[in-house]
């Protein structure tokens, strides 16, 4: 019921379709440009370029759509109806999260498989590389959908939500990088592992690092000594750890904020 309801709401809106249209146009430009890439790892370079393009689009799109989905439930009073049916907020949020994730991730998976068709005529198609790219896109969507659901849980109206979403998107995309660039010169061999733990907590860093390695564009055997100290696990392990962290913590915080609001 939740998934069907979410699909009807998203398909009737224009947000997801405008985002897909922008992604379609940008992807076509990248595919045309990639014709000049060398045949050796040209397909992988094309996939990395597509991911870099999505890096600017998907976080903002996910934050807005997933958070608005929760706020709409409050504004339409459907949240009150769900909760009066003896359903806890945790149960509602879990079902709602599954619905949002299923619909949005499903749409992008279908779109990327459609995009794979012209890829075959541009560069030699490598299924393993394409699946690694698809996994990176799915994890990126999943994490920012979950963050958006958390933001929508404690925002009271769309105006407040818009400001918080834009600030969150700016923080992940630019502000955190500025902080890391400021701290990096002062790091030593004794503190670099501690620094790396926070560096790889940023999902944008971890997913990009995983994809570069999975596509064969970054070899772990040719890293500098200080970077080798930062990378003390397989990129795949980093990926699934941050996926777990950014799934559980936003969900539990959303439940906690709701309970706090009920007490107040």
C-alpha cells in the first residue's frame, strides 16, 4: 500500500520527471563526448563522468523528494490517520522509507538500464564496470533518501524544509570539503588514521573512492605512503559501512525527534 501510494504521488508530480529530463540531456552530452575516449578504459572513464554529473543532481533531488514526501503526509493529515490506527511512528517511518527507496531507486535503475543501450554503440560494454557504477548510484540515492526522510520528520513546513535541504546539500557538496582541505595540511602520520575515519564518513568521498577503484581507474598499489595509511580497509568495506551508518542513524534520529516532540 505504501509503495503504490508513493508511486502515484511521485508519478503525478513534476519534480522527478524534470530531474530525469535534466539527467537525460546531461548524460547524452557525456555519451557524445566519450566517443573521443580511447578504447582502453574509455567505457570506465565514461561511467565515472556520468557519476560525477549525477553527484550534483542526485543528492539535491533525493533530499527534496524524500523530505517532501514526509512533510506532505503531515500537511494532508494522512500521518495522523496512520498513527491513529495503532501504528507506531517507527513502523510508519520504516514502511514509508521502504516505499520512498523502492520508488526512487527503481526509477533510476530503469533509467540507467535504458541509458546502457546507447553506451554499447559508443564504447566496448563491460558489464562488471556498469554494475559497479549502478551500485554507486543506488548507494548514493539510498543514503540521501534516508537523510531526506530524517529532515522531513522534524521540519514543520515546506519553507523551513527548503532552507534546511539546500543547506544540507551545500554542506555535503562543498562545506565539508573546505573543512577537510583546511585540516589536511596539519595532519601527521600519527593522526592520519583518525582523520581518515571522519573523511570516509562523508558518503560522497567514500562512494567516489569505491567507484574509482572498482572501475580500475585508481590502483591501491600505487598510493603514496600517507594515503595508504588513510586507506586501511577495502573500498567495498568502506562503502557498506557508510551505507549502514547513514541508514541507521538518520532513521533512529527521526524516531527520536518525533518522540521528543510528543513529550513536549
